[in-house]
């Protein structure tokens, strides 16, 4: 009897989306830095731990893209929370900008990889690398308006990720496409293209 593995993508996407939304509210200027402790708690528990776990669950499914994405962004949230809570003293804004820029580079090549996958996923990665680019530019220049712009694009990123997570749960439980994701014919779910039987 063939065993079916659960799809971990909605867990990873939701952990990513919720934590990104909370931080982006601060980056966009809707809330002050006094709200960051709740972001950090979410980053440790949901954006970090739950998302990393989702990445590990992609391994037995043979989904390299999902494993790399969820484990990497889970580690991103752990790093962010650890840095802000324990290690940020004395670190320059320019050095933080380089860190954000490198995450933008990583996200850009993940976006290129996503071009073979559903369009909803492509949009998540497109919005995310733009978010990283704007946040990095804000730290490089010290211009708060650019950081706020990064926050707004981060909110868009979170909405797109929430939508894809909802689509994967709803479509799977209903057994047909309720929420469209623009899936290419060779892809199943949001993961890597599956080999023909």
C-alpha cells in the first residue's frame, strides 16, 4: 500500500507569511519598534521553527526547491530574532544592509527557479526579492521612506504567501482547484516538477 505524505508547504508558507506581515507592519511605519518583541517571538516559533520543519518535511517528498526555501527562510527568521534580541549592539546599518542584500540575491535566484512553478509562487518570490532590495537600500542610504516602501512591499509579499497557503489547503481538501495558483501543466502543488509515472 502506497503511503501518502502530507504537503508541508502550507505550514511553511503560513509561518513565513504571518511573520513577514508582522515585521512589515513595523517596517512600513504602522507600528514602532516597541512592537518588535512580538515579531521576535513569531520569528522564533512560527517563521523560524515551523517553517524550518516544513523544509525538512519536503526532503522525503524529493522537493529540493521547497526544502531549500523553507529551511533557508526558517533560518533567516531565527537569525533575525537572535540578532535583534542578543547581538545587534554596535553593528552598523551598512553591515545590516549587506546582510539584507545577500538575502535579496538568494531570493532572486530562487525566484528564477520558481519560474518553472505555479505563478502564485513566482509572485511571492518576485515581491520578496524586491522587499529585500528596498530594505537594503533603506539601510545603505539611511532613508526612512525607502525602508517604509520595503515594508509595504513586504505586506504584499505576505498577502501573496497567505493566498498560496490557503489555496494549497483548500484545493487539496476539496479535491479540485477552488483558488487558482496558475500551476504549469508539469507541476503538482507548488513543489518541484514531478516525474512521469
